[in-house]
C-alpha cells in the first residue's frame, strides 16, 4: 500500500480548488459525515455551472512498479452513464507538471447512489512523484452528485517510501476576533518549519518552538522534518482576523461572531433553530423562521453569523427608551421595514420596537443598537443632602444600581 484515504472522517490531506463556483454555494466538494464519503454537488435548489477539483497530496511512486489507483464511487442525477463520466473525470500529473487524463474503469451508471468499485492504472507514472485529481463539472441545466470513498494506491515496491506525517494546527483555520494564538504539532522528535508570508517552507524557514499570536489576516504554511531529513507534505491554514465591534454607551451590541450566549451552531448535518430571545443591556432581539429556520452558522470568511431566511423576521425592542439607530454588519442582506428609514443596512428613527422582514437570505455578523439619550423619565430631583438616590427609568426607587441605565442623584448613568 503506497497511499490510502478512506474519506471516513474528513477529506484528509486532499485540497479543493474551485475553478468555477456559483455565488450561492459555499462549497462543491465536501465531507459527508452521514454517508462517510467525499461528495461533490453544485445543486442548491437549482443546478449551477461549476468546475471543482479534489486534489491529492503528492504520492511517491519513486520505488513503485505496477501502480494502480482504486476507489469506490457513486453518481446520481447525471441521467446517463456517458454524461456521468464526462462530468466526473480523473487526471494525473507528475509533481508540479501538466495534468493529463487517465482512463477510469467503473461500473457506476450515473443514476444511482449505490457505491461500486472503480480503478485507474498509474503504471505510466511508476518511478515518479505524482498527484491525481477528481474533477467535477456541472451546468446550469444539470448538476449531479458524485461520491467517493475507500481510495488507495497500490503498487509493488522495491523499497517502501518514507512517510512523514504533516503538521497539525490548533485552532484550525477560520475567522477569529481580534487575535488568535496558533500552535503547531507534529510527530515527536520531528522539527517543524513554517512561514507566514504564503511561501512554501524550507529548512531555512522559521523553526517552530512555541505558539505564536496572529493579529491580522495570515496564511500559515508548515512542514515537518524527521531526523533523516525526510519532509512531510505542507499543511496550509488561513486565519482571518476581525476587529471586535464596540458597544455604544447608550445601547447594545449583539455580536454573533462572539456568541457569548452560547447559541448552538448549525452545520451541514444538523440545524439548530434559534428559539430563545436574546437580551443585551435591556434590548431584546427576537426572530421568526422563514423558508429555513433562523440559525447560527460558522462561515469560514466571516466567522459565526446569525442567518435569517426569506419569510422570517427580526424584532428589536427597548423596554425603557426609544431606539434611535440600528446598524447591521452583514455579508448578505435582504431586510425591509415599514417604520423609520433603512439605508445601506443602517436604520434610523425613534421607536420602542422595530421589526425587519427578511426578503432574502441575510447573514449577520453583529448588530449595534443606539438608544435615544433624551428618552426616559423626566424631572427626577437631585439629592442635596449627600445621600445617593437611585431610580429606574420607569420611576421605581432602587436600593442599588442595576445593569443598564439608572437615574442616580438626578442624572442618567449607564451601569455595565
């Protein structure tokens, strides 16, 4: 066995290169945890045109003869076997060389999700280091689904190649607020070299000795080296760093990137709808479901988001003041309201409660709500005898200040 990837927990060391992808899609190739396989599909409510490559790491056949690639595949919604094979191809290249077609022998029909064996001869590449790619294409008229699992490269070996495990990043690549502390691990006794400028590492690159902090968008590339000088495949992690928004003095910040309320986060397999009201500094956010339940989602480029769908709604309510301004930071927006003025995701007006109707998918990073400083109770007399007198905004006498806006000795004070 020269190489094996079962696709039973992830896409492994394979990388995805989307040459054509519709803006409505987050991905084409993905790991399907339900059926434990790699899956490609460009269908989301309708077919979309696409071209996406699932590319293997470098496979060392320098000591190999009679090399052969085997895997199990299933294809559906391609209508014919011929169309399936035209849309689902395999290519091979010598390391950093030109891609070339390779013939696949398979019993797949393109109209069934039943997995069948498939194989492609790699004998022409014996003695070389290669990569192979599974290439999925679709059109706006037809977009089938291709699934792969239990992949292996077998050959006769004169000498088994040495495999060095690639480094692992913690935390994983993604979007983080303000900063992230990155650690890299590898097999005990192996050295790790890394770069932060997007260039491939060498033994002349920075030697990893301790976790390091990132405060701006950075691509980290690392490799491991054993005592004999054998190197691993590179591991690449892209970290997006976003600056945390600031809460206004009179108002509230609903920062979904931060998710301090510990709302459950949905994924491709499970949807957790938001069923609770979210309260920040006396302001309440409620939502109703649209075509898909309102939910939290971890977007690679934006981090955690609140996602709302067509037909749903969002309502912001202030109990003790009028809302003066609402700012939505979004990656997609489709909000409308019948009160106040909404311009470029900023609402202005003077209302105790504002409802926004969702007309198309809206992905919210955070919401900033600013209250009218001039609303609240009037005419509270200041204390002249040295005592501290505290009232709530609705005129109740308090023994001590509470979180939010209080009237202390006749003056409005925001207690955080």
